[in-house]
C-alpha cells in the first residue's frame, strides 16, 4: 500500500462507519467515529469534507433512487449536524480567529443548511471569525446583522434553484451596504453561471475552494454602481412576475384538467391529491425560476431529474407530459414560458432517464 492509498483509507473507513451509523439512526456511533478519527490524527477539515459531506451526498443520491426513505434522509441530516457540532466543540481551542470576519448564511427560504454549516466550520478552522446564521434567514435580518458586525464578506448558500430570485435580492442588498458576497451551492449551477448572472462578487464550487479563495485576499468592496436588481432585461416582459404570482391558480387549473382527462384521478385520496398538487407547484416554481434567469435549461434539467425520481418510484416519466401540456394551454399567451414547456416536454420524450440525484 503506497502513501496515497494509506492517506485515503482513513476517510474511506470513516465514511463507511458514518454511513452505517446514519442508516441505523445511531447518533452516538456517528459522533464516536468522528471523535476517534480526530484523536487518531485525522485532519478536522478532512473529516468534514471527505467523510461527513461525502455521506450527506450519498444520502441525497440514495433518496433520489428510492433506496432510503424521507425519514432516513432527515435522520441522516440531523446526525450529520450533530457530528459537526461535536467536531466543532472538540476543535474549538485549536485555532484563534486571525484572518477577519465572515458571515455564513443560507438564502431566505433555503432549509438545506448543512452545506453552509460545513463552510462555516472550515472557515473557522482556517482562522476566520465566523458568524453562522443558519437556514431560512430573512434579508432584513441579515442586513441588520451586517450593520452591527461589519464583516469582510457574506458567504451565501443555496441548494434549490427556486431560491435564485430571493438570492438575487439578498446579494444586491448586501452589496448595497458595502459587503461583498461569495455564493455557493447547487442552486447557482455546476459552473456558477447563476452566480455571475445575479452579480455575486465570487463563487466557489465547494467549501475547500471557498476557503482557499478567501485566503488569497479579501474580496473587493462593492462599488456604488454594482449590479442592480433589475439588470435582467428579459424580465421586462413580466412573464416571471405573472407566473410566480398566479402559481396557486395555475396549479388548480392543471389539477382540474388532469381530473377531467383522467377520471381515475377523481378517486384519489386527499393525500394523493395533495401530493399531486405539490408536484405541480414545483413544476410551476421551476418554470418561474427559469423565466427569471432566462435559462431554459434550468427547467429542462429539473424535469429530467423529476423523471428520474418518478421512475425510481415506479411512476412512468411520461406521466409528466399531460401536466406540461395543460400548463402550456394556461400559458399560451406567454411566449417564453410556452417555449420552455415545449422544450422540456421534448427533452422528456427523447432522453433516456438515468438517476442524476440533483435538481440542478
């Protein structure tokens, strides 16, 4: 076994132990495995990013493939959060803040806080004073915090693309008070395309990259003429605003149309009807976000991911097509929306489905 193999064996073994622990709902075993790895000399950042984060990534993949339940997914996330807290307490005295102050938070409406928590702990280990605000932080509260603390930067995390319009507002608000914004998370695209579109000052693929980038020097303070919230010219057609505002009406209309076209749906239980309405609401949400960004592929990728998830649960992917057709009828006077719906439907009919594990 060479040195590289030996170095990699530790994180792999810890990852395997953590995976067994989260599947068994065994929080003490997970925490014990993390603390033992630290005591045995494993670097804390390696524990965070090469073990805990790896387990959480697998959790998402296994849920999408219908190999674990929602309850298991939630429990796994909770156990990972507790393991991170145990690591933070174990290493709290090792690094005194010396590099500056960073606020780490999630976009308002974003409940997936684990990626932000991982970044917060990595930055703390690197020597930053970190204010970790967690999930679901309203913009006014974030700005009030920035006024009180005057950080060097805000690190903004979002996993769900439908939060991009809110992220845009938060980015602009932070810049307006002179604080640069680093963004990350799956919502901003695999190549950071939406970070650039929305005017973020920096984007990073992951926590390690973000910490490395910040270590190279401070982000420049935003200029007075930083990108304004309305610097997306395609929004002048009002399609995004109208689709977003009428989402409940659109969902009701499509649900009614499906019941008329498929009488068997009238026998759905209340739970089945609620789940169908939720699925339709997600379709409209992603369509609205695609209209906001002006990126048809955002909607098409979501549909393909949804088709993968449905297929894994024994539901034919083509079951999405009638809903898209009915939604297209409702939005026939919206050229951009109608075009996105047609393109999304065409993608479903010509692309073999393989589980991707991500919505963006």
